[in-house]
């Protein structure tokens, strides 16, 4: 057992290491802010004909990668995505779900459609086979593990906000919504 002072120093050191890791992650994804993202590599869509970034120019686009079944982050974020889709689509917000398969079991389009229905998704869903777009936009060359990432793109096609993954906490949802409100007002 460590003496109290050693334990206190160890806790302080761990807190500093954690803070440094969070700051490094923030710096890594903040480099993306202000950039134009490359076109996505998806051809299979649910609730929509195929869409492209170029087609969506002039609208605010929220892209959220999700998976299933049983992804707690996706389930926890779904109510926010559904509400934002309903509340802001008339003001120019397009919510897009990008499905990326994580299971060892093979997937079918029908299974993805069922998962989307279970989450209440009525907005366009793209299927990102082999995570092609997710890798190009988020994972390639980076030390990132979270894949339920969200990107908020302005009307000119420029990335303005990144939520680096997992579920949206209530505070993060408020922050994301404030970015949405600002972008749809522009």
C-alpha cells in the first residue's frame, strides 16, 4: 500500500497525463476545423437517393457515424439527432447518419435499415463500407479509437465542429446545438 503522500502525487500525475491526452486529442481534431473535407465514398443510401457533399453545398450538414446493434453511444445520441433533424431541417440543416459495421457478422442493407428504424432515424443514412470515408476523414494517420464521431459542415462545405466520438453528454449536446443554430442562421 502506498503512503498517502505518494498516492496523492500519483493521482496528480495521472490527472496531468489525462489532461495532456485530452489536450492532444483536441489539438489533433482542431487542425481539421476550417478545412474542406474530401468527398465521401459511399453509394448505398437508406431514406434517400445517393447524396454528395457537392449536392449539399448551401446547407448545413451534420454527419454522425454510428453502428449497431447495441451501441450505447449511438442509442444515447439518437434522440438528439432525431430532434435536430426535425427542428432545424426547415432552416437548412441536413442530418446524415453514416453506418460503419463493427460486427464480425456480415451486414445487409435491410439490417442497417432495421437498426436505423430502431433508433428512430428518418434522415438519410449512408453505409460506409470498409470505413472508407471514416478512415479518410478521421482515422488515417491518427491515434484515435472512437468511431462514433460527428462532423458539422457549414453551407460552404467547410468543417466547423468535430465531436470526437462516443455519446453526447447533455452539455455537449447544448454545445453542438449552439453551433447548429449559429450555422443555420448564417
